[in-house]
């Protein structure tokens, strides 16, 4: 059985800036006013149809370096059997990540997400 490695805050989106540092913001996307955090899987994730365009969630970690280009847009894909208000994928950019809303520590993942991740 595949065991998924799950990284929420550790799965960060880093970007270098003129100040010479890196942002410590987690890789997170925004859809419908909600923030979805990346969770790493060991297998590639495929979507089951287009959901919507998503963008990087706002983040201010105090470094002064933006977490990601807020004008960038990505094609979010539905996941079979999972409500898109719970999780989605962006396989074109992050083939081994799913984006999940809820507690950032992953303590109470919905059963359908746990099954997807073999958690």
C-alpha cells in the first residue's frame, strides 16, 4: 500500500527577491474566497475535469518577499469523488500535490481525501 507523504506548511512556495531572502509562505491557492493548502502525494495526481482558474493565496510572512505572483492563474481540476469545496488538483503545475481546505496541520482530513492520499 502506498503511503503518502503529507506536507502542508513544509511544502512552501519560495521566491527570491531583491532583499536576498526567501518567503516562508506555504504553497497555497485561492478558490472562491477559500485558501487551499498543498499536500504532497507520492503518486501523480490527475484531474477529472476543469473546475476553475485559481491563483496564489495572499501571504505576508513578514519577509517583505511575495509568496507568489498574484496575477498568475492556474487551471484547477476536479478530483473524482471529492467535493471541490474540500480539495482539487492542479496537475499541470504540481503533479504530486492536492490542494485541501481545512486545518493546516492535516489533523482532521475528510475520509475521501484520506483515501486519495492512502493516509
